[in-house]
C-alpha cells in the first residue's frame, strides 16, 4: 500500500529521529498497540524496556504505557523510581492523558508519587482547564512533606487567571505568600494582568504598589499591562503617570500596552507635560501594531499640528507605512510616504520594501518597477528582504520568468536566498508542472547552509504525487523524517488530497487517522477531499461514516463541501441506496452551518437512511462567512426540494411494490 510504503522505512536506519517523527515511521507497522514489547518474567527487564521506550530520540510513549499496564496486571510492578520516571517523561512530552493513566494506576497499587510526578500532575490538570484540581495537588505536596516552589505556583496562577478565576488566584497568591513561598515578578504580573482583564483596577494598582514595597521591581510587562488596563477604564491621567515613570526608568512601551493614545495625550497636555518624539513614537507604534492605522494617521496629523511641534523621524513614518501595508491599504501608505518626502526625508530601504510589496500585492507592476529604479537611483542597495518581496509578488501574479530572473540576480549580487524564497519558487514551478526545475531548486536548497524545512519537503512531495512519482515521494518523505522534521498540517492535508484523487483511499484514510492522532484538526478541505474520493469509488458506508464524524465534531461547512455533500447524497439516492431520512444540514447562525445526524444514522440496521432537510436558508444566510446571494439561496433550496420530491416518489414505490427495491439493489 502506498502510505505504508511512504511511511515505513526499509533500508535506512533513523536512530536519531525525534519521538514524534519516529512514531510516523512505525505507525502503520504498529497500529495502536498491535505490536507491543513482549512481557518477560523479570521485573528488571520490564523496567529496562520501559526506560528504553521513553528514551529520545525514538520514544514510543503509547507502547511504554501499554507495557506498564500489562506489567502491573501481571504482578510485575515496576519500582517507584521507574513509575515516576515514566510520568515525568510523559508530562515533558505533553502526553497528559497517558500521564493521568499511569498516575492513577501506580497510586492504586500503592506506589507513592515523587515531587516531580506531582508537578507533572499539576500540568496535566492545567492542560484540561481544571486549575482547582491543581491547587489540590499543591496540598498533596505539602502533606507528603515536599516544599512547594514558585514555578508550580505560577503555573496555577496563570491557569486560574486564564479561566477567569482571578478571585481564586488572589486567594492562592496570599496563601502561598504566607507560607514562605517567595513570589517573583512573574507571579505579580500574572495576577495584575488577570485583575486588569477582570476590570478590577483598584486591586491591580494596589498589587502594583505592594510589589514595589516587597522589593520586586515592576518591569515592562507590569507597566504596559497597567497602562492598557487604566486607559480602557477611562483613567488616562494615571496611565500618563505610569508612562512618564516608564520613560524615567528607560523602559520602552510595548506594542499592545498603549491603550487610548488620544486620552493619554490629552491628559499630558492638561498636566502641562509636553509630549516628545518618544511619546508619539510609542503611541503610533502601538496603534499600528494593533491594526488601528486610521487612528495612527490622526495622531500623526495631530503631532504635525502641535503648537510645540515635534518633528517625526523616519521610524515614525515607517511604522505608519508598515501598518497600512499590513492592513492592505496602499493609498494610505503612499500618503504617508509623500508626507515624508515633502519634509525632506528620503526614507530607508525598509520604507521602499513595504511600498514595493504594496504595489505588487495590488497588481500594479509598472509602479513597483519604477520604485525599484528610484531606489537604485537614490543609491540604496536592495537587500534580501527586497528580493524576497519581489519574488513572492511576481510568483503570485504567475510571472514566473520575472521571479526566476530576480532569484538569479539576488545570488549574483552576493545575497543568499532564504528558505522562503526557495519554497515560493518551488511551489510556483510545481503548480505550472515544471517539476524538474522544482527538483533542481530543492537539491540546491539541500546543499545550502540552512537546508529545506517542512514546507520545502511538503511542496516537493505534493509535486511528486501530482506527477504520479510515488518512488520519489517515498524517498522525500523518508528523508524529511530522517532530518527530524515532523509533518505539519499542510503535509497531512496534501497527502490526503493527492491520495484521494488517485483513488488510494485506504492510504488516504490511514493518513487522515494519523493526522488526528498527531493533534491536528482536519478542516473542510480535508473532509471534502475524502468525500470526493469515497464518492468516486461508490463507497457509501465510508461516506456515511465520515458524515457522521463531521456531525459529531461540529464541523462548520462552507459552500464547497455543502455542494460535495449534496452530490454524494444525490448519487447514493440515485442508486437507491439511501432514503434521505437521518441526516440534516442545519443553519445555526448567520456564520455557522453544520451537519446533524440522528442517533441511528450509520448503524448497521439504518446504514442506508439519510435525511435531507435544510432549514432557514435565505438570501441572508452566510456560509463560512460568505453571504449567499438571493439566486444562490433559491438554487440551493430548489436542489433540496428536488431531492425531497424524488424521495417521496421512491417511498410510494417501495410501499406499493416492494420488489422494486429488490430489483434496483440487485
């Protein structure tokens, strides 16, 4: 099978591969626990196997846990140190569910957890959003004579605040403080942030004063958190005071902590404090970073009209240009640029990189090239970022010859292309069917200092599968795993899509299962690929199983997958395989459309029963954020009505002539 071939090593040994990568190699060979390490009669051998299975780089945690359970059930209980070692290894690798299982089993048979195991248990409870249980573990630590440290306390404080339980966080903060735990800057910052988000500014300010009195000096995070909270609460005068205090201490304001910039300036003016270029720069950068470019533009104009007049520098102008560029507002970026030029500031290479990128993003090639020439005339030397922006822009406009020319020029100028430059070109070459050239670039990248990343491998593997070159795809995937690179979401998605299109459905399904096991959540593209693949082979049961899974997981549907689902249902109905009685597509809100299935949908007795009833579809319905036109909604309703009418006809026929269904199915 193709997927087994792709993911199962034969001739190469990858003893240095990290645990999650190694798991991909053995997944199809060791499905779940089908190939366990054999139990021996020696407890020492069991412990050796357990530790070996947890060792990096080829850890096999699921197999280790299974072996642990079998050993306990066989009265071959591992030692306390081995049990605690196993919990520590599982928590460090974020396998919290498995750590819970081991902890539960070992305590049931009388093995005492160590301090490290209890610390891991705290992380387990926090991972499932149960910080109150984590507090209980602290109590268990004290009961067993262990000394609670600030690291564990901080984890719980953060978990409580993230779950909107700042009151309990305050209680814990006070309690541990009274019990000789030295709280640090992180402890204070977590609680202050939680109080600000809960709009308990009085308590937050009190905590700020308290920490200074305790000799714990506030840092940048402390100040920006309070400034933001005070401004949002309308207490701009206090925010101004903190801003001034920050400046005196030499702390630069963080991007997200500027709050209401105009209130701050207004309060500074009322107090007779003159804003300087640092104040304006701090506020402008914060607004732009927060996406409030219109407000930043107003602030710049206010700055220029200021009777005290503070001359903006190139950093301020670049911040605004970058803000408009990120928001896709080319006109705004150009307006700021012209204001800058009028003031005799020529700008920097950063300025022109954003503007060239903006022109290319808008498809205005001539102006982008003119600006490029202007940059050269000014004596600036285009840097790696300049070339990357232009290569990316021309690739997106399908002007591959220009992009390849720039890539060559970049190297001729002594600049080393980055991995993203190779990836961009390879993707474009694969799309146009130039797999040979893409492979050449990939080989060049392999010989470069930085080497390929997961995106590089995914791109070239997808191109190889698209061309039907399975052997190359296998070798590339094995090389990727051998380099210690873990497949990401796009790798799984690409494999599922290509295998589904090629009719390799067992392999596609196996990759789908591994994708979920690796912690990735499939989106509608993945489900759509599988549905189309199953439909092409007439696999009714698989389609029904997948639809049921989508309904159980509450997958939000877009227009593409709704069309696919309707096509599948219609095709199955035409083959007299379904009754359209147990499944529905429900419009839950203006932005959410989901699949709903009845309890017996997909059971053996009712495997051929599917219901089609689409409710509240109108021209105001939105599917995945895209509004349907009146025509689309009517067309959608009409298609559903046709299915229902045909369903009624079949129901009548099956009632009057039972042998009709028999002959149709036969």
